[in-house]
């Protein structure tokens, strides 16, 4: 499985190995390319793009962005800040589902 260390830059990735946007599910752990590969989770997607929450390169803050599949890759490594529900809050998948 890919890790941030062995993922190629988006323009250097093999196109056949890039999953389409529609393949990503809500709350799926992913790597997001934003000036380097960052851990993230998917929020929702469409046929062409995926909205993700990802960690910044400095600190614990997060950003939300809509990205194309070339800038995403599945992530198996846990991230303690993105992959758990904050005490008193619903898990991300439940929160997104209830908001729609």
C-alpha cells in the first residue's frame, strides 16, 4: 500500500493506477497532495472530484479542499487527529450523512 514516502508526485503517477473520484467513500483515509502528501479523509465526492479534510504541513490544523483523483491516494497509516471522533462529536461519516 502507498505511504507518503513512496508515492510519486501527481504528474509522475501511473494514470492506470489512479482510482476515479467515484471510487472514494465518505470518511475514507487518503493521502492528499498539497505541496507534499498530507493525511486526509474524504468528506464527499462526485464523478469528477472529491472534497477532503487534510492536515496542514505545520501544526494540527486542517484544511478542506476539493481535489481531483490525481491528487489522492488511499491511506492505510493511521492519523491520530483525523481518524478518530473528537469526544462529544459524532464520527465524521455520521455527521456528514446527517447534514445532507
